[in-house]
């Protein structure tokens, strides 16, 4: 649970998730750094759509946020 208007990244952090994705090349864990749309380290799969900046998406009730593994598929 997060306050209204909080980001998906905030919801993930509140839930205790620090790593949001793994890099495509080395598989290194990455988590949000800037929380303002600059670093892209918060990429996650949100409601089935990969490569979304979790810090720029407002959390909504029932939203599904999944950790992203490697590069996203070229297919939608
Ligand atoms: S945390 Fe840097 S772009 Fe989202």
C-alpha cells in the first residue's frame, strides 16, 4: 500500500524489492537510482508491458509489477 499518487517504483520499494531488473548482458541486478526518469535503472514489467520506468508510472490498485529479466522481447 502506498499513498495516492505514489509511483510504481515507490510501491516496489515499500514492498521490500530493491532490484527491479537484471541487465541483458551480465545479468547484474539493477534498482531505482534517480527516481525522476533519468537513469532507467527502474525498468520493470508493469501490467504486462516491459521496459516501463517504474518511477514515472503512478501506482494504481490492482497494478501488477514484475521484475524484468534481461532484454525485453522485440514482440509486444
Ligand atoms: S529510477 Fe531513474 S529512471 Fe526511474
